[in-house]
């Protein structure tokens, strides 16, 4: 029987299988590293893309915040302008009222009555003056009550300073300022109530 030595062939086969295993392991490792690298690259790309989107949104939000601040400033300016316009309109509307007030004061003062001071608080006038007699003060109050621009005269104080010689009466009275259109509106409102 011939003796066949199979050891070298088995060693070669074992070495060949070992080479194949090492090459397959290396190929698998390289393929796994490539897959991990590709996944890592994709994640980094997505993260960078999301960061750029977030930065874009942050920039746009800051622009909108600035625009909102500008709008708020413009609204403040608008509000102050509207308030100024209302004051000017009120002054324009009350301009004829002052003229009528002084006209009524001049025409309603009877002879023997002298006005010293006038103070206006909103629509109430406080008038101080002197009269030759109490009857002239009463006449002055009737004239004020008959006026279209003044109403409800109210005598606060009347006193005689010098009782022996001149008998001049000092008086303080209040009267409300109104307008003919206001009294018409009040009558209409009073009729509806």
C-alpha cells in the first residue's frame, strides 16, 4: 500500500481557508466601517442641514423681533399723533366758544357791576366782582341765566365791605359754560329718558 502523505495538502487547505477567513473578515470589517462611515456622514449632513435651518429661523425671528419693535414704536408715535390731533380738534372746536363766552360776559354785565377776576375749571367759571347793590348782582345772574352760552349761575358769596359810605357789594359766583347745541342735545336726551 502506498503511503500518501496528506499533511502538506491539509496544511495548504487550512492556510487557504485561513486566508479566506481573514480576507472575508477584513472585507466584512471594511464593509461595516463603510456602512458606519456612510451612516455617520449622513447623520452629520442632516445635523448640519438642521443647524442651518435653525440658524435661518433664528435670523428670521430676530428680523421679525426688530420689525415688531419698529411697529410698536410706530404705534406709540401714531397714538401720540392721534392724541395731539384730538387736542388740536378740541381747541379748534372750542375757539368759537371762547369768543361767545367773552361776548356773553360783556353783554350780560349790567351797569353798576364790575368784574375783577374769572377762573375757568373745565366748564365752570368762577367770577369775582363788585356791584353797586345786591339788585344789580341779581340782574347780572338773570342775564347769565338767559344766555345761550352760560347757565345755572350760583352765588357763592356776597358781602358789603363799606356799609357807611359806598355800600359796594363784593360777590363771588359760579356759572356753567355751555353751548346752544349742547342744550338741544340735552333736551333730546332728556326726552328719551
